[in-house]
C-alpha cells in the first residue's frame, strides 16, 4: 500500500541472492519486544513477530508463494491462488494442499 501507510518506526534490512540451486534470503530486523509463541510448522506465524518473503515470479499477484518465519524459527510455507482481499485461499500442509 506504499505511501498510504506510515513509515515503520524500526529499521529492517534484507538481502537476497540466488544461484542454480537455491534462493538465499538474509534479514536484520530491529524490534525491542520480540514475541513468538508458535512452534508447530505451518502455524499461522504472522500472529507472532515474523519475517515474510513473497515470491510472485510473473508479477500477477496470483499463484504466488509465501515463506514466513517467526522469532522461534517456526516456518509457514504456503501458496495463494490470489490475495486474501480478492477471495484467495491458502494452499499449504496446514490446510491440506
């Protein structure tokens, strides 16, 4: 939503690179009060403090991939057919791909 939202009060930095085998993502996030409680893989970790990567290779905002990780290193991997706000639905191990 870009300029429609206020700038974050804390700094976040990330770098990405890839090779023929993998995509590599590193991030540094500032947060003085980190809260994470979820430990089961494919839990809805955005309810905790988390870091999220969205991959949409064709830029369509449809059939895109999300990778989320919370402060306890719990990951949630999912694919969405379209954004939730457009009636999209999750496809992951949590809901039975």
